[in-house]
């Protein structure tokens, strides 16, 4: 048996033992819990009947039970169809019995025990003593499937115990719910076993990797007769890093795809609905030309929105699949900011927006110039969108120790409190103040991913004095 197989079997046996004990405890606990719930309902029913008998009976006359016989006759004759969590119930199985102060049966809903002495039954004996009584006994000797749950409570008239009321329910009616609960519990347990079986395969592969590392180290020692601790450390870190990445992808991959599909579908519903509505209106005859042009413009605008959303989604997905930047080069940030500031000011000219780049020394970083350009451009576009007409967007570059910081500030309305923790979530977007329209909600998520690939981070918060302040922090070129 290989090491991988032994690790896998060991994990599986430990889990199977734990699940077996847990399932045994759960399955054994289901029946008592259902019986406790049924007993609680029987107690309330018994006190309801006792109260009605007390109100109908006089202080000097026997307990009035004449009205119970036609009541239960009609009750047992009633047929219905109730679906209770998958269990069909079509008739009443509740039983009732009334005894006098001596334990003699005055009324039996089944008509089998009237006139008999029940004073020695535990439930009746306790009820006639003024206490709560309960029992479970077999209805027909030799047939355990006919067991019945019985509870009894006293009937009090003028402060004295004049008799007792006992209500009962066949345990078989509760058993079908117990059986259904056990089936569901077993289904959950089996599903869990299958899921953990897959997880055990992944974990076993992950845990066995160090054995391969040890074998490779022993081979090196045999051939080289020396031990290189730095190389061993790098190899171990690389092995564990690769195993962790594989395990993370295996566990999160399906949820990742499902989340993307769900969010993308949600975002596409609105423009598709607008396009469908405009198409239906365009089919109507006699529409004025101005309205026709307006609806065609709506179709073009929503189509462009879908195209932009899909393009951004594909870019972000491709970026998130990258674990490292790959080949990098030195990027001088000040020339890049100057170029982007000029382009942003031209884009904001129709709204008389200005982009001000503060003076400062140039600082370089090692990275992907195209991705860095996209990140800063997205932050500038966001600042322009939320700036008031005639406003100023301020851009600054500074070095703080071994980090370089790019800040972009607008003087718009700032970030609402409810959106403070959501600005970097995919598809989350706020309406632009000047157009009241939302973006794709992928721009800031794109910036965050670029920052992480460059071992940096991005923060967006409200600035002192109003507006929003975006801060992009990256390692300096000489700190990488």
C-alpha cells in the first residue's frame, strides 16, 4: 500500500468513525424528541377537555359526558387530506377517556372500556391524586406496534377532584414522522460522506507531497553528500505553495463559477428587459418618428452596456486567473500619471473638469505597465464620474519608506455609509451624480486585482473636507 493510499484510508476511517457515532446519536435521539413534542400537544388537549367538562358539570351531579359521544362519533367519521411535511393524514386518531373520582370509566371514545376500573393505571392514579400522569402501553397484548401514548389530568369541581380526563394517541402515527426524519438524516449523512470523500482525496494528495520532497532531498544527499538548507527551504515552500493553490482552486472553483454566472445573469437582466420592451414598442404601427428614434437609441445604449459588461467581465476573469505578473519591467510613475492626467482632463472637458497633478519626485515600480496604466485610469475615471461640474480632481505621487503611494481625490458627494464596505465588490456601483446612471461595477474590482498582483493594495474612503480619496500603494522598485 502506497503512502498516499494509507493517508487517504486513515483520514477516511477517522471521519467514518466520527460520522458513525454522530449519526447513531442523532438517529437514537429522533424518536424521544418527537414523542416529547406529541406529549406536549396531548397535555394541552387533555386540559382543554377537562375545562369543558368542568364547565358543563354541576357540583352535586356526576360528570357530564353525554355530549362527548356524538362529538367523537362525528369526529371519527370526518375525512380530510392534510399534507404534513410529506406525510398524508386523512383521519383523526386522537382518543379520549373520562373517569370518575373512583377511576371508573364514564366515557371511552372507542367504546371499549366504559364501566371498567382504571384506578390502578399509572396515569389515572396520578391524575386522581391531583398530579400529572403519563404512560405508554400496548393496546393489544403481543402486538408492540399497537403501543399508545396516554396523558391524564384531573377534573376539579368546586376545588375537589371529581374525576380525570385521559387523551391518547397511537405511537404508530408518530412513528411515520420519526421514520421520515431518519430517512432525511441518513440522506444528509450519506451526502456528507460523499463530499468528505472527495475532500479526503484532495487532502491526501496535499499531505503526500512532503513525502516526495523528503525523497528528493535524500537523493540529493546520496549524490552530492552535502545538504543545502536554503535550497531545501525554497523547495519546501514551493511544494506547499503549489499544494495550497491546488487545494484552494479545487475547493473554490465551483463556487467561483457559480457566483460569476449568478451575478452576471443578474446584471444582464436589466438591459435585456429594456431592449425587449423597446423592441415590443417598435413593432407597434403608427409610432411617431421621434419616439422611434428614441427607442432605437435606448436599444443601442443598452446593447453597448451589455458589450461593455461582457468585455470587462472577460478582462477581470482573465486577470483573476493569473497567479503572478510574469515578466516585469521598471515603470516610472510620474510620466505615466502626467499622460493619464492629460487624457482624463480632455475627457472631462465637456463638464469643465480639471485634473491637477501635484509636484513631487518621480518614483519607479517593477510591474506590468499596461496593467498599472489601466488601474490608474480606472481610478481617474471614477473620480471624474463623481466630480461636480467645474470641479477639480487632484493627483499626487509620493514615496513612504519602501512603498510608493498614488492618491486621487475628487470633490464630489463622497461614499455613502452603506456603500463603504462594498465599493470593491463585483457589480456594485453607485449612480453618477450628473447622469444618475450606474457603471458596470467592475472597474474598482479590476483595480483591486491589479494591486494584489503587484503585491500592493488599494483603498477608497471619504476624504477630509468632502469628496472621495483613492489610495494605490505599491512596492518601490528597489524594494521588490
